[in-house]
């Protein structure tokens, strides 16, 4: 780990912005290719997994593991193979020309030959105090991640768009009952998803209601668990309590792509656009991996896979650039023959 001080711009071959599964995996692959990658850890090192407790769907672990522990292991592995880890935040990124100029919060500037963007995304939360209290202890923003733990139990899904309906349908595979709470009197989700939801006997919908408070209890050992929610009717103002073992907040995700606004193309929701089948953006030498570009899967394992792809693409790109700089311009077909593409 290093802490930089303000000085002349520093030249790096591979700069990785963000330190979730995509960032750490990209760092591991780039370091093993002897590219001396530098990873700028960001405001939340480790990403969303640092606020996740039980992880049961990451390959390679027979027993349930903890999200923060998994991120610590990825970080240690990246460090072990030679990644330089900088505890700082990128506040400005000029991608108009190579090398790309990155300005950190400390005032340090970097000139990067290549950039891998792995800034992730953040689940949108309700913003109430009780929600934060039970996060990871019955409050979740990922049914795919945590639904398995609610077999035979009652759960609540908050939201009314595609995300909420898809999460609710997925949870019916495990839960005995799924209650969808929506603050309006109709869903925004696609009609085909609504039809599936309404036809599922495990689902109940509560309209015109918002979560006023998440109810729970703390045991003598300091453990916490959700016991239900207090709902408030947005039209009448009346409140009522309903019991539940888990609450899934499904009001969307916000990718951390603001830093690249006006420079990289985004799709609906602000996710960065990459070329199909790759992690390449429209700017040569810039790749995007993980939740900052993935609006479909949003899983740790898919983010890690994309981090691997981005690093391998960077390795090939730099090898070709080095070959050209040595006075040996090559075609794409020739690059394939010598193994740099």
C-alpha cells in the first residue's frame, strides 16, 4: 500500500479505478503480466461486498463466507502479486488523449497508458435509520445474493419497477410468502413481468404504501434480525405493522459513472457502454468492468470475470503498443500470430 504526495505527474502503465471484485481481479491479472498496476481504492474499498454478511454463491468456498473477508482476501492476493494500492479517490479523469490524466483527491496526478474503470454501483436505499441498522441482518438489496437464506420464510420487497418485480418472482422460489410494497397504485414494470407476479399464489401486493420503519430485535449476544415493517399509507396517512423475516429494497441501482460524464457513452441508468463481448469502451485504452457497466447480473463473480477480461485486454493492447513503439507496426492478423491479440 502507498500514499502519494503532490508532485510531478506520475506515469503508470495500468491504472485501475475502484477496488471491488472487478478491480482486484484486474489488478491480479495485470500484476501477473508484470505491468505494475496501480489501483486507486476509492471511497469504499471492497465495494458493496463490504456491507454484505453471508456469501454463499461465490465459487470455491463450501462453507458460507463473509463479504468483507472475501474482499480482504482479494486485496491480499493483489498485493502479493505486486499491485500497488493507493488509498485515495480519483476526482477528475481526462480521457481526451493518451496517456490519460487522473487527478486524485490528494492533488496527485497520474498519467496512465491504460485505465480500467471498476467503480461499481450502489444500491439505492430508502434512507431511513432502521434500514441502516438492519442492513445485512434481514435487510438486503440483492435477492439473488440472499434469497437462499429465506427458505420457508416471509419476505417483503419494496419497489414497483422491473427490479422489484423480478426480485419478488425470484424470491418465490424460496420464501413461503412474498409481499410487494409499492407507494403507487400501479407498477412501472413491464406488463409481462406484472402478469407473472399477479398469477403467482405466493405473492401479495400492498399498494399506496411506503415503509415508515423496519422493525426488528437485538438479542443478548448483540445479534440483530428483522421481525417486520411499519407501513404508512401515502394517501390516508394510516400506519400498520406486518410481520416478515426479511426486507428486500428493490428501488434500483446507481452506477458510479459520474466521473466520466461527457467522455464515455452511457445507457439507461448511467451504466457505461462497452463493446459487445468485451469490456472495451469507445476510447482506445479504456475498459469498464463490473457493476459500473453491468445492469443485468450485478454479481461478484461476474464482476470478477469482467475484471479478468479487462486486464487481459489491457495486456494485449499494451503489448501491441510496445511492438509498434519499437518500430514494428503490425496488423491485427500479425498480432494474433505473435500472441499479443
